[in-house]
C-alpha cells in the first residue's frame, strides 16, 4: 500500500504525547479515524489530526476498509476486546501496556494476530531509550559475562491525587505493578531472559485518592529467580515523597555479571555507567551516536527534548514492520510474557508464597498457568 491509514482508539495524553508525534515522523502515513468516549478529548484530537472520522464506538473504526492499522490507547480492561476485534478485521495493532487483565487473554491476542498474519506490537516505550538499546546490545554481545543480578528501582511522588480509571482494579487490573513496573519486568526479560519463579508484595497506602476510592497498589516489590540462574530485585512506588515525577525521579536498572556491571538511568538517555571485575568503581560510558535513534528513523535527536522524543521511534518501528512484513519489536508475545509475571506477582502477594512461572513452551502448549511453589 502506498499510504498506511491509521485509526486511533483512545485519544488522551499518551496518544497526543507519543503516538501522533511518532506517526508524523513516518512518511506515507495518515490518521483517518479517531475514537474516544469523551467528546472533548475526541474533538481535541480531531483538531490536531484533521481526521474526517471521529466516533465513540471502536467497532466503527476497526470495521472500516480504509483503516489498515490501529493504535489502542484506552483503559486496560478494554485492550483485549478491542484488539481481538481489530485482528478479526485484518488490522495491524499497536496496543498500550499492559495488554490485558490476565496472561491468558494476552496470549490469545498474540495467537490470534499470528494466525491472522497481522503485525502486532506492545507499547513498551522505554525500550526505545538510546541508553537501554545500547545496554541490550552490550549484554547481547557478551560484555556482561554470565548474568548474576538484575535490579530496578522506580520511585515517584504522585501524592494522593485522583488517577481516574487507573485507581479502579476492575478497569486497570493493577496499579503501580501494571503502570510502571511492567516496563521494568520487560527490561529484565530483554536483558536476562524469562523468570523461573518469584515472590512479591503489593501495598495500597491510599484507599482514597482525590476523594474517590482507590483499590489498586501504590507500591510493589518482586524478588525473582531467572531461568538462567540470575537473581532479580524490582521495586516501584507512587509514594516516594519528594522524589518528583517522570525522568526527574529515580528510575534505574543495574545488572551485574561475571565480567562487568552496567547501570542504566532513564534521565541519562545517552550515557551508561559501567565497571569491571576488581575495578575501583563505576565510570561513565557514552552511548555511540548510532544508537541515538532506532534503525532507519529520521528523527533528529538534537530537536526537542530527547527525554521525550525517543518515544516517537516506537511508531517508526511499528510502521516499518508493517511495510517490511516482519515481526515488531516488542510484539504481543513480549507483552504476554510480562503479563504472566504480573499475574504471578499478584498471586504471590495473595498467597504469601513463591510462584513458579510456566516456560514459554509450556504457556504456548496450553499449560500457561502459574503454579504455587514451595514456600521458602
């Protein structure tokens, strides 16, 4: 196709900040249809895009013959049904994370998309940070050696303000676990591989936010063991008082191996820290310019705030995967793997036990339920 036509389902902040600027980077793409249940949000997106179609029912988008691909940026509980409807109509799908409210639904999305032959992508936006891309390259090249430990820490201060649908379990599934820690679980999978078992704790410190009930977690921590034998510690909080928000707050990943240690900090988009075995401490490591943008992306990293604009490369990868008829990076399969770990974390917290995770082969073979492990 000469021009790739997009339908956007969910036109709130993520769409305006990430998806639309990203699509503007991509030649021969056009937003032709919009969907949102809020009239003001829909009108704002229509004014920005000039799309001729603006509706409240997603079915009116996915059933259009002139829509080739859709971006889903709606509340979490709607992701699976919207994606399945789009896949049934032969649309390529980019979906915000988490993909679904449970791993079985996420796996079903991936299987349906594979069977339909459409491209599918999970919006793990932070994979596109240049420093994370370079770190994944170094680990994949073997510079780390055998992985020993993975740890991530994401601390923000969101206070007790109202979070809308995100503070309702029936709409969001989880709170901080799905919102922020899901990205760091994906980092762990990217750098170390699948988790074998985990134990987790979730805590809701704010039963009321902005005068409305909140039944989602504000804080989560996971202790994990990976299939490769490495250990992992992951923590994330919305209530780290004084830590600020976004890239101004603490957001680090450290990975220790038999040869080296590497540290990634989201706010340092073009720099890592590293150290050798027996060294005197960590030193800065510049990210080569070839990693400043996703392969082929026309984005100029010198234009705009690089701590925002890296997100635009996500749309470039999605569009190029469609045109080249190849799998997206990351796909629904990566999203389903993260959802399985999230499900295990929730169950672990409920049962106060270690939880064994199914291997990818077991999950694909229909034995994808997490299992209760021996207490320890």
